[in-house]
C-alpha cells in the first residue's frame, strides 16, 4: 500500500506514539509530542529521501545478533544459543564475523568487560 508523503509521516508518528504508550508506559499526549519531535528529527536528517524499512524479522535478527555479541564472554556459546533461540553454529558464525558482520574471522570482535 503506497501512502502519500504526509500520510506516511502521520502513520509513522502514530506508530511511534503507540509504541511509546504501549511499551514505555508514556501518557498518550506526551507520546504524541515525543513522536512528533522524533519525526521532525528524522525529517531534518533524512528529509526528501526515500527510506526502506526492513520487515520486523530482519530487524529482530540484527538486534539479537548485536545482543549476542555484547553478551559473549568467550566460553558461553551454548548459553547464548539457548537464550536467543539460535544454534551454537550461529553463535560461532556471529562471533567470527564480529560487530560489522562482514570482517575476517575474529577481526571485529570487541570484548566487553562484565
């Protein structure tokens, strides 16, 4: 479904406001205000561009991968695989590719101290 530019903006603002209310417990009026401010910020940074928004599974996987890399301690592959619902091989692959997902094995691994 293709929306007109102003309709798309309003739709995104409504989605943001709904998320702020539902997931952050913010009041409806404050959520609308914050959503409008966020849209203005995006407009200033990316106004006039066509933006592709990936489907939720792609975003979820990317976020999960980042969380795994942040939680990796060097010896907790099995624990992370069980916690995040992926195979141990997936954990090894994500760790080997590092933080940018494209490097040589181990080239971009950043160990975060507990």
